[in-house]
C-alpha cells in the first residue's frame, strides 16, 4: 500500500508548532554570585589561631553581598618543621565553616609579614614539604576553593622580600620559584588555578606569548596560571607589578580572558587611582575580584567618584537575558529547542566550568525534569550579546501537561550542586528563585504524546531506508504488524499520524524538508518501536 503524506495544513491541526518570544527586564541591584566580586581578607597564625566565624561570614554574604574571602594562612611556626596536625585540623574546620556559609576562598600561604631583612620565609625544600602536606587538604576542599595564590615565597607570600629565593633572583633561584609553583599546581586538582603576583614571572616561566585560546581551560601549567595585582593603580608601574607596560599590558589583556585576575589597591595615586582609570583597567585586564577594605582611601575615592556601585556589579561576570524564543509545545521523547539572547555586562567571564541545565517543572505536580544543555558559561563573552541556541532531548517517560521552564547554572561540585548560594543568578527582574537557584524563563511548554523509545521485537523488520531520489521511505521486508505511525521532526513535533496495515513497504514523502526525523510505530498489540533517519 502507498500512503500519501498528509497536507501540512492539516498536520498543523494535530500539533501546533509555535514559539513565543519572551522579553526580560534587567536588574541593576548588587547581589552575590559565585566566585566573583568584592572580598574581605581573613588571616590567621598558628600561635594564635583566629578561626573563621560563621556569623561573620553570614553577614559578609547576605549584607555585603560577597561570595569570596581571601584566607591567608601564616606558617611562621613551621619554617623549620612540618606543619602540625593541629594546624591542619584547624584549616579543615575553616573549610567546613566556609562551605556552610555559601562562600568560597582565595587561598594564600605565607611565612612572614616582615619587610625588614632577615624576612623569615622558608627555603625551597621546606616549602615543597609543606605543599605535600597540604595536598590532601586542598583536594578534599576543592569545592570551596576559588583559586590559590602562589604564596609561600617572601613577605606576605608576594614573592618579593625573601631570604632564600633571590632579590633579584638568579637563574637557579628562578628555577626554584618555578618548582614551587608547579608543585602547588600538582597538589591541586584540575580546574583550580594558581595566581602569580606579577606577569613577568609567568612570561619567564612559559614564554612571552600569551595563552593560546585553543589551550585555555586545559590542564597544562600555563593554562592554569593566572595573575593578581596587589598594588593596583598605585604608580605608573603599580609599585613594580610591571617592568614594561608596553609589553605586559597587551600580554595581560590577552591572558586574563581565560585566567582569574584581581587583587587590591595599596595607595592613593590620583588621578591614576580615580574612577576613570580604575574602570578602564578593570575592563582591560578582566578583573573578577577586589579587596573591599584595602586601601581604604582608594576605595573611598571610588565611592566618592561614583564608580564603586558599577565596580561591584561588573567584577567578574554579570549575565542578563534580553529575550528568549521558546516553544509552546513539545513531545516527550522528542527534542525541545531554545534560543536565548544573553548579555554579559561584567568585566570578564567565569574562570571555572559549570553545567548549564534546563529544568522543566510540571505545573500540577511540581515534578522536575532536568536536561543538560551543550553550553559553556566560560564562552559567554563580556560586552556583547551572546546568541545561545541549544536542543534538549525530552525523556519519553516525563509527565504530560504544562511545564514551567528554568535555566539552572549550578556548581560543578556534587557537594554544592543543590545549594542555591553556589549557583549563578541572572541579572533580571522577577526571574530568580532563591529557594532552588533556578532562573525562571517566564514561559511554559505543553508536553504531550510520547514518541517512546522501545526496542522492536523484530529489529531487522523495522528499518527505514530514506530514498530521497524516489521521495519515499522504504521499510525492508514490510511492516511486521499493523499499527499507527507517527512522523516527528527533530524538535519532536508531530507531523503525520496515520494507520498502516501489515506488510506496508513504502511511504511517499514528497513534502518532507531536509532534516532529522523520528518514526514511531505503535502496533495494535501495544508494542512501540522507534527509529530515526536523516532526510
């Protein structure tokens, strides 16, 4: 039997394949988002340990809207000894408090804050021993570590005033510094980067060419080394941060597209330390974070100059939806297409991977279906409108009916995935669901008519051979049983539903457009068989 393809006008009455474009309003308020923004510093010493306080962290998170702290562990008691078990246990307790607070830490380890020789830092062998001791702690708490600053060497761990690593360093001492850096990188799991105090060190270690975009976010040493500037705007060279800005500025601009950048100010230096230069260079060097307390005069200058609110909003990423084109209907077992227009008004992109998920919540039962999307937030560039298009495969077993749509950007660590404080919030009005960390797309889709995915009893008799030259589908051997045939497009929309008798061998499809299609045969005995083909 030859069955003509039903007219498309008639098909449209079976499944309405329409979309709706939703427009979103921006939200200009300051709010905490993971791994970015202003931070407070909290340092401690082994002789008098100042533990992280849950109440203080709660205030920093909820009142100050901070998601980061800089946790500085001094090791002066262990310059000539291993780190004590007590101190390691105290560090672990801090990590537990941090995790409960919804925050993450920028970690640094240092031996001294003395700026007069002898400075009091440790030699290379002791530093390497300590890094080996710290490795289990670092790996166990990788979920709440944003990144680590190279530390260990010199006063404050800033690689300058040092008893053992040279000032300036000889070639052998420079090799010692690189060995310390790479030991720290090896002690950390993939995905956690280490920052150096000046760009000159990375250029000496890994060459003058900035990181190749094709190597970004890989596990090479060069891809995992970022930068911090702890004398931002304090002089024409930021007090020795730069040796030659004509070389280092272009280098740092390119590098920080893929690595974390931030730090603190250290002294007022008007007009360089005023708002115009601050905003210009934070954008140029893709700043993700800034010390809120130091230097207080410079921070006050930002506030008086009117740019502090903008800095708070733009540090790191700031994603906002402009509009979304979303389907009104979909078939279970089919696909659901979304098209999002999203801007990033931040200075940069996230420096860590995180999943991008679409959540469908049944309007009646609140049952949720969570679908991964092939997107990477590290590619949602700043200062442009990002066009994000993706398809999600709907399970054939999902409930029928209306589903609200949400975009969910959780932390990649399993320990934090369900914690909304560690999920990315979009800067839109009326979209944030604080209890879940979902971003409401303000749209519902009606899911109906599963296309199913059951294995056929006679797979050799349920095959489809698309024959474009003859404009037909052929079923080799004929259908093994009579049943209803459903022809769906790549989005799962039903195009044809017709009854086919047993032994049907061909079906004309002269009106079929090129694409991927799903055929479902529902036999009279209740069996359901599915196959896909490309036309």
